[in-house]
C-alpha cells in the first residue's frame, strides 16, 4: 500500500549536504573490495602470460582464445571449438545444480521445522545449524574426507553392523563432491527459507484446507508460492558459491569431478600457472552468474508489479 | 426437519483447561445464527470445531444429520470467512474466489464463470484481476465472502468478519450480510463479540460465557427475557439491583425493592432469598407514582436520548434513558426524582 511519502521539511534540506560525506565509507568499501579487484581481473584477462607465473603488459585476446578455440596440439590446424573447458563448465553447472537441489530437499523441511517451533526454541535450532560455521571450511572438508574414506568411521561402522562386506569407495566420487557441497552450503539454504516461513501466515493454510485443498495441494498451491522468494534466495546462495567451489571438488573429488574452481585455482599456482587464463575463466564465470541473477531480478520485478 | 448443524455434548479441552463444557446447539437450515460473547468465551473455538480446525474432545457435530466431527476440514462442506480474511496474496482476486472450485475439480471455464458471478454479487467485478493487496479492507472482506460462498457451502462460518472494518463500513456490511444470507438461503453461523451486530442481523443468538452457552433465543428473547445475570449484563445496558425475593410462583416473583415498595415481575429463578433484579434503563419514566426514588447526579446528552445517572436512596448507582423529546424536561443534577417502572421493565434473574 504505497501512500504518499512524508513531506520534506526544512530539516531535510539541512541534512541533504551531509548525504554524500556520510555515504563515503560505503563507496570506499565497495570501491576497494569490489570494483578494484574486478577491474584488475578484467585487465589481467587481456594480458600476456609470462613464464613462471605473472604477466607481461601486452594486450591480447589469447586467454579467451585458449578457452573457446583449439588449433590442434601444435597450433597449426584449422580453428575448432575447444570442448575441454566448456565441459568443465557444464560439469560444474550440473554439480552446482545437484547440490542446490539436495540442499533444497533437506533444507526446506529443516527450515519449516525450525520456523514452526515455539519462538523461544527457534533460536537454539538456528544456533545449532550455524555452529559448524565456526570452523574453517578447509578443516571441515578434510574431516569429511576422513569420515567417508575406506578406513573411516562411516565404512567401518557399516561393515561392523554387517550392512556391507567391503568398504564403499566414496572418496574421489561425484557423491563425495555432492556431500561436500551440500555440507558446505546447507545453512545458506536453510536461513532464507526459515525467514520466509517464519513470516508465513498459517491462516492461509487453514483457508486452503477450508476450501477443499488437501495437504499436498495446500503445499503446492499456497505455501510454496508464498515462500518462494525465500526458496529462490536460498537457491542462489547455494548455487553461486557451489559453481565456483574448489575445496570440495579438490579434496573429495578426483580427475572426473574437476570443476571451475579447481581450474581457476590451478592457474595461479607455481610456474605451471597462467594468470591471464585464470582471470579470463573467472570473468566468464562471473558473467554467467550475473546473467542468471539479472534474469531473476527482472522476473521478480515483473511479478512484483 | 433435520437441523443444518446439530452440536451434541461437544467438549473441548486443551490439556487440563476446558474451553467448552458440553455444548448443545441446534441450528436450523437457512438460519442466521450468531455465537455472541466476550473474548475467551469459547465462541471462536466452537466455530473452528465446526470448520474442522480444532479437534472435538468429546461429542458430536452433525451437519444435516451426518457426524462430521472427525473429518478433515477439506472434507467438510462448510466454508469460512476468516477474521483477517486470509486471502491468498499471490493470486488475483478472481483466482482467490475460484480456488475452492478448483480444488473441488470444477473445470476452468465453469469456475471462472461462477467466480465472476460471485464477484458481481459482492460488487467487485471491476477488481477481478487485481491483487488482494491492492484492495481496501472493505473490499478484501467482500472477496473473502465471495471466496467462501463460491463453492456453495451447506453452512457458511463467519469469524468476526467485520471487526477489522471502520464503523460506517461495518454498519453497511451488516445490512449487506443479512441480505446475502436471505438471497443465498445458506445457513450462516456468525461469531462476534459485538452485541449490536448480533442483535441487528441474527435470527437467533447463542450467548456464551466461560465455555458455556448461557442462553439461546431471538434478539428480543435475550434482550427482554435474559435468563441470568451474565446475559442481562452483557446484552445492552441494565441496572442490577440486589433484592429480597418474598415469593415465587408460576414464573412470577414478588420482590421487595430498596425503599420498601413491592413489585411483581417475571422471574428466571424459582428460589426465594436474595437475587438480582434487572431493570432496563429505557423502561422507566419520571413520575410521582414512584416505585423507586433517586437523586440525579449527572445528565448526559446523547442526541436521541438523555442518559440520567442517578443514585437510589439506598446508595446504589442507577441509570435511566429518557427520549430526547421536546415535552420532556431534563432533570437537573441534585434533583430528587421518582421512577416508575413500565410494565415488564423488571426481571428477576438467576445467578
């Protein structure tokens, strides 16, 4: 219900001159932490690679050319599409999408459960969800590897109760990467959905039941559409970092689960690295994410009208 | 004839707290029936039990003969107008109205047609494609009404639907609701704490207090022949005087008024001893032929009426209402006046 805003009194005019100085810290933070690094990366992606890492100030499209085009092993064949990196991208998108789906499947009921507890116990549940985040992501990912390795507690206890005869080879599989991504980003799904469900008016569910909707129909027709902004926010918050993740694929996956994050990571390591190429891959990844987010923002804007 | 809704010995307990004590009610088909009482009296609990949102601890709820007490709400052919409307925010007005039909499996063309006619009935055809958030409170209220009526329920339940509206709108909606009930022929069960609402719309009213039905009757019954102190006090204004009952026989009591006069009046109790006498403030006249004498303390001008606040000789506060007619001279504060009770003005109450 948009009413006319409060009229601007003389006091507002006096403060108008202060707005810019007061916004200065914001601009400094955004400038230093966001604009400068991204600009640096953009510039680097157009520079020439120097041996033993680093760059030469020679502008070229070589990094992007390397990503999309191949001319054979010795560079003397006709130009063709280079599938290596596109495949890595496709695999990363698939892995991130799977992780997002898994987080949604587990995260929605979890968020629902927490949001429907009495107000005083909700805080405790939320606290429990966030506790693992006090520990560094690297440590947590390594611990996960210890948990699921062939001589780890998971396999040993499964064998002890006789469910399996030989240990399951979980490490270096897609499943392990999924588990890692799921474990890393679950709270990013739970928290926004929790916030949406907590605001949900349960009289709407009663109204739906009163109008002959079954429980399933109520969920599908009323609950999910109404809490959708929370679900979408959670999906974005899980999908985007999963797409660029490198710890989980690196530590839990193998050659077959190589993802974008690891590809970029490699380009900045030691003398084998290629800084312009790493920067170019980052730029391509970022533009993809931007396109998805802009499309979502536009869709939201249209729905909100 | 089978009652539209028959509630038999219905009990509702929350743990050790009893919200409803053995309620028995029979609501006729095509009746505008109101559950009236202060907050916490159990009226909303009872309505929610009929809708299916609350379990019935004991007893039966029959809808045209069928016991529905154990059915899920989506299997009960009754619909509800919620206090704060509970319109679906992500759907247009017409989709809201058509929702019940959609869940019942009615095809899209038929339900759009029927929803359209429902909106016409509540004068909102022009708003069909708006979102509920774009409507005023009164308009949302009408959408809620159209939505609940669209599936053609056997009984419509209304949970204080007018309480969120401002006074003028509330008064207009009362007339409209009553008209709608007569036009559709659907049984309405209306919950309110507002006695004026109850008195103006209802065919019959159940006055509730502390989880019990105190009295069931027409507006005239409960106003003019309240059975107990609670009903007399809750409905309208009244003066309650503690009096000595000298004799009761055949529903008529002889009581001694403070000041010595004797009075015979209808009685809701058969016991002698000390009881309360209810005297409606508008059933008194100023007269030399006085049943009671009082000293005027204040006169309040109310437009159509004058409210006279006085004190009886025994010290009991006492209020009367005089019509503001030209020929009536307003008494002055401090004046001693004689009060004459009209025929049927007083009634002896059970406690």
